[in-house]
């Protein structure tokens, strides 16, 4: 673990697996996308380790070499599949019991908070309808042209908060979040409350590695990187 010279002015949080229980079945989602792609390509697409949204873009580009209109149709239908899967998963999801109290106590202590997610606004708000009243800024994938791990996602959120990257910490449950923080110039914290193994998170080289956000705040307060929280 490392620590900056001054307390953090803002904490940015991923959503699924970080503030809420992760319920999306990504393996099933990839099977659905693969089946859709096969209908357009005439064969199964090449397996990919890319996240689903980026994989959709790659497949659409391949289809575009044959027919640009078909590529647009594929991309639209692929996005519908992603959104439908997210909404289905959201029906079974729930916030961690510490999420609301944590966000509100950070605000009361003068620490700005933001949530950034590759998920859709509709899915997030079905789990956390009052998210806008519990944090200072929220950016789902519809709110940015470039979702994380592109740095624009985190930097756009920081711009809304009027906080410099060097004064902020990004918290997430996936190596992709650590990559986002690194590319945007933020400190990073990994939590094991999602589906990623601790070893995989450790290999992503976060500044802090803890069980969940509740433990993280305890660690940061102990290091005088956050004010005392009520």
C-alpha cells in the first residue's frame, strides 16, 4: 500500500461489485453476443478477452467490411442485448448495507464522491434510485463517449467535481478499474467484494487492496487520508 502526501478531496466508486452485489452473468452475456454475431457473420466470431462493449465494436467493424448497414443493425441489437441483460440482473441486485451510510458520511465530512460505471443509468437506478442524492456526481456509460478504462470517464467525473486527478482515489472491484485510475492519474483501491480473485487484483497493482469499501475507509482514516467520519 502507498499513500499520498495529502488527504483525498474526492473518492470515485465503481458500481457493480463495489457499491452493490454483482449479479450480471458475463459468461451468459458473451454467449448471447456470440450467437447474434454468428447470425450476421455466418460463423462464430473469434473468441475475445475484450470487455463486451469493446467486443461488440470489433465485431461490428468486421461486419462493416461486408455491409455497413448490417454492421449498424448488429451494433444496435447487441447494445439491446447488453441493456436487457443488465436490467434482468438489476432485479436481483441490491446495495451493500454500507453503501448509503458511507456516501452520506463522506459528504458530511466534506469529501466529494462520484460513481462511474459501464452499466446503464436505467439498471443502476433500478438498484439505487436515490443515487443522485447520495453522491455528488454520477456518470453511466450514456454520459460519456468513452467508457472506462478510457481515462475520459474518470476525468469527466472529476471535472464535474472540480477536483484534480492527483487529489482523488478510484475504487473498484476489477483490474479494469485499476487501469482506469492509472491512465487518468488517480490513486487506486481494489476491493474483493466483486467476482475477481484477490490475486488478479493484486497483479493489477492497486495502491490499496481491501475486502470492501467499509474496510477501505477505515484504512484511509487510519492513515489520515480521510477526515474522521461519523
